[in-house]
């Protein structure tokens, strides 16, 4: 598929004809990254919502389209809203919503903040510019998890706005110092947060996205609104990966396969506690040499979190894991799962009034 990486399209307060009958038709009607600007009651303020950075994560698009088509004539959000649909080509490629990125493409969420200005890096730069040109007060990036999982938020900093935005969508916040070239890592002069709405196969994920957008559009002062919610906070996540070229498989028993065989129910452990000595899979004769857990300094610290029992891969300490996936392409190209030492899990009551 030929892509014009210089293309970016704008829609201002689109009517129902422009939005089409459903989100599938709307997606097929756009040819590149598309910005939808909605005029708010307070014209001097803008909130930005991005979606479809990954083409197989449709909850944000579904929720945005639902919110736009439900907007009655004369109704206005509290502030201006700017929706950015980032990768329509990957999302619309047959079968729809099955491709994280095109086969010959790149993961767009690894291209932000780069010095390169060609191809997908150029698109990332266009999206960054589209965000900066409205001087946003918040940026919310909507995603789906790669496996079955509850919804959660990710931020690079803990502050009142991060907690408030988390509470709009879910009750779990990951505070990450991982740097991958994601949109969330960029400095837009405001709070930027990623919302992982849950699995793309779960209708509740679409509802999480819609409910959050509806509140984000309605509340006048986000930092002063009242929440009475406990927020689970997980600190310093790391990623478990196989080294390049190492095969991955999934099974309920050890069949002596090369590389890493993960337990077939790995996704069921998302946001559960993996206790010390709990089995996660099996390794071949190269053992932990197949794996890496890179810390912020780029050092492989896999042996601080995992160990071998015979050829079984077991946890060395109590862990919380999330984003564990059985999507083989993602497990091989990105990571198998994220992990947090259970001691880095805290709970904070958020109760404020405006």
C-alpha cells in the first residue's frame, strides 16, 4: 500500500453525513491521519484525544464516532476537543482492525520524538505538531491491550491531573520510566496519559473509552472535579522479551520445544499476582539466555525477576504482570508482558471536591 506520509486531513464540526452511518464506513471514508475539531463553550482551551495509533486497537475510534454522532445540534463540550485518528490505513486493511501496522510498515508508537523525518517518523512529527498547535490542557491517547485485561492508564509522572484522568476511565495507573518513542513520552506542556481500554475483543473496552470521552467533554475543570475513588498505582514497570530470533510458543505442558514456551493461560494473570516460584513456562537448554528484562540503563536484569527450576521458567519474587499477550507477532516484535515487583504496588484514595 502506497502511503503519503505528508498527508493530514482536517474536519471542523463535521455533520452526520461526513461521519457516515457507522464507524466502519467513516474509517473507510478517510485516506490518512484525520483531525476532527469540535468547538467548545470555552474556546480558549483545547483537550486532545488520539486514537488508532495501532490499527488493531479500535475502541477509541468506536467511542469517538459514537460520541460525535450522539452530539445534538446546539450541544457543545466544555472546551474545544481535537480528535486525531492516526493510522487509518492499518486499521482499514483487510481484515479491518487486525493489523497493528502494515506488513511493511513500522509501529507508529515507536516513532515519536525522533530526529528522523521520513516515513512513519514524518507522520509521528505531523501528529505531534497537530497537538502542539492547539496548546492543549491535556492529551489522552486511547489504546487497547494486546491480551485480555482490565483497563488501566499509563503516565510518566504522578500528579493530580494524572490521577484525575485515570479516574475518568479506570482505577489503575502505571507510572512508567520506560522510553520507547511513544506519544505519551512527549512533552506537550500538559499532562499526557495513555488509556489502555482493555481487549479489542471486549465490548466493555468500547464502553470504557466512550464513558471517559463523555466525561472529558463535559467536566469544566478537570483538576477540581470530585472523585471518590481508590487508584491502584504500579511503579517502575519493566518488559520481559525474548532475544532476537528466539522462537515463542504457548502450551499447557512442556513438549521440549526450542526457545520459550509460555503457559497457555498467560493472559489470565494480567493484573493478578504471580507468586514467587510460580511457573510461567518452559525454556530450552539455553535457559534464561533466551530472555531479557532491560532496566533504565539498558542492563539485562532478567535474573532479578525470574529463575529456572529444571527447565521451568518461574518467578523469583512476587510480581504483578500486565499486557501479557498470546498474540505471537506482538510477543516477538514488542514484548511478552510487562512486570512490576509486587512491592511497587500502592493504593491511593483520590477524594477531592470542586
